């Protein structure tokens, strides 16, 4: 059985701390860019709604899809982010991290499937007015990003096994929780705008 020496442990600790800082800075830079992306969609929403050329914001008979489906998607996104956030905190044990990460992955997949089903059954097309085009673009871009985050979450789950190092390097993995929380918060704002404000 190999015994780790003190200098090796110190080098690993320095490497882990550096990883944590780099991932944290990268995460916040990514989220700063993401907020500009979604602000552009929100601007399009309010601009087209206020302009309403030829009463084309919402054509006759066009309205929001089922609020229930939208609510299920938002709740699943919030549960995904919450499960991963709780599991990735430094105080949680390795077993809890492995369990809650897997739960978050399952919830993330369910979020994408429910949102995909809703997108497939909207009841309107992209060319049916301003609201349908903004709804499809905003919701579609959100679910694509949430699906990519879920795939990333899947890679974290695969690294929680014996051959992976995510459990040892929990601080860098914990930064990913902010991405999921951000996307869940964007989902809440989108739900309010697209289902109630529109």
C-alpha cells in the first residue's frame, strides 16, 4: 500500500485550491455573459409587446401554452439546482454528494423532457406573431442551455465513482451549482414573463 508523503499532499492541496479559484472565476465570467444573452431576449419581449405592429404581438386565438406544463418545468429546474447545490456544499458528505448529484441529474433530464414536450405541442408557430416567436426563441434557447448543463452534470456524476476525482475536488465541482441556480432563476423569470405578463 502506497503512503502519501507530506510534500505530495501539500502539492495536491495547492493544485485543488488553484482549480477552485480558476473554476470560480470562469463560472462568474460565464454567468456575466449569459445574463446579457437573456437580457437581449427580454428586451425583444418588451419591445415587440410595446410596439405591437399591426396588432401582431398576439394574433387572434394565440395565447400562452399550458401554465401547468410551464410550472412543472420551472419546479423541476429549481429542484435540480437545489439538489445539486445542497449536495455540493463542503459540509455534505461524499455519500450525500454522490446521491444528490445523481438525483439532480435525473431531475435535469426530466426538466429537458417536459420542456421539449411542451415545445413540441405549443399550438402556434414561429411566424404567428411577436409573442410566438419570442416564446419559441427564449424557451428554446433556455432549454438548449439547460440540456447542455444537464450533460455537464452527467459528466460530474460519472466522476463521482471510484475512478473519478470529483469527490476529492469538491470545491471546483461546487461552482457548477451557480450555473444550475442561474438557469433555474432565468426559468422563473421567463415563466412570469411568458405566461403572465404577455
